[in-house]
């Protein structure tokens, strides 16, 4: 019958054949994870440096002019 080494080789080959279908998805997921990790590490490093503005992509912050009070006067 089969020995332990032959059985291990067969299992590795079967796993490789089944993994080929999922390989693009796995690599895409690994790339996204690496980008997230890199951005988080950069954010943590930038948080240590006070005085640098934090830019959040996709949000706009409008500042109020301190000289113009548009609210109701009471």
C-alpha cells in the first residue's frame, strides 16, 4: 500500500491543485493587508511627531471665520 512519505506527497499535490483556484484571491488579500499594515505603521509614526497635520482622505473640514458670527444674537 502507501507509505507515509507517498501519502504526504499526494496530500501536498491535492492541496496545491485546490489552492490554484484561490491563489489570485489570496494574493489580493495579502496585498490589501500589507497596504493596511503599512498605512497604520505610517500613522503611528506620524502620531509621534506633534504639529504635523493629519490628512484624512475624502473629508473636507471648513473652518469658521472668527470675525463673522452668523448665529442668532441674544
